């Protein structure tokens, strides 16, 4: 694994517990590289397991939100949280899942003018409110989302994804995590 910041160097892959090695190798085989988030978090195996279990529960399961919409939430909220890693890494995934090479740049800069539907703008309006002023969320916010066809479970998902990635954004900042160069060209 390549160290990208001296704050928290990644441990050697062969020094990690077998289950982490298996997880990291599976991701590397699929992506063609080891995303820095896997390398960084591997220094704390219990936290690695918990982080990726919750990540997968939010981002990979069946939901009223498409996988691309979930990535849109990550990109838009990570942009306001100034998290370069998540904007770039999840921007790549959003481009791939939505089959739109311009989408991530649009979402990170001004999601309201992005090439997305009014329903998706409403979803991101709510996510941004959760990210910036969650105490102000009220019944009117739910009503607005209901008019766009979101269920209460969908709204829970929007809130949970936003909250999880707020934690992830801050952890990326604390650790000095930078995006892998490979992410920049993916889905373009």
C-alpha cells in the first residue's frame, strides 16, 4: 500500500487480519487499485469492519433510492463539507452509476443546476439541510419530499447517508486522506 500522508501511514497489507486482507484484495481486484479509504482505515480493524458494514448497509442494499442517487447525496454533501476524498471518489462512482461523465462536477459545484430531475434536486435540498442544519429539519421538509414521491423510509435513507458521510468526511480530513489518482478519470 502506498502512503499518501505521513499522519497515519497505512499498515502493510500482509500485517492485517485475514478478513481485512480479503476485503481489501476483493476491492483492489474489482477497482484495479486499493482505494485510500481502505488503506487508511485498515490501521484500526474493528473500526474498519464497522465502517464498511454500515457503508454497505446504506449504499449497497435495495432501497427506494437508486445507487446513483445515493452517490449524488455523498458528492453534494461532501462538497459542502470540503471533503476532497469523498467528492472525487464518490464522484467517480456517481458518474459510472448514472452514466453521466459531467454529473459529479455539476453536483459538487451547483447541484441545483446539475443534469438531474426535480425530484433529485429536492432530495439533495433535504440532504444539504441535514448536513448544514439538521436541527431545523421539520414536517414541511418531509411534506416537500412526499410530494416528489419519497417515502418515509427513503427520507430516512437520505438522512442516514448524509450523516454517515459527514462522519466519513471529517475522518478523511483528520487523517489527511487524499483521493487516488485513478478516481479522477473513472466514468469519463
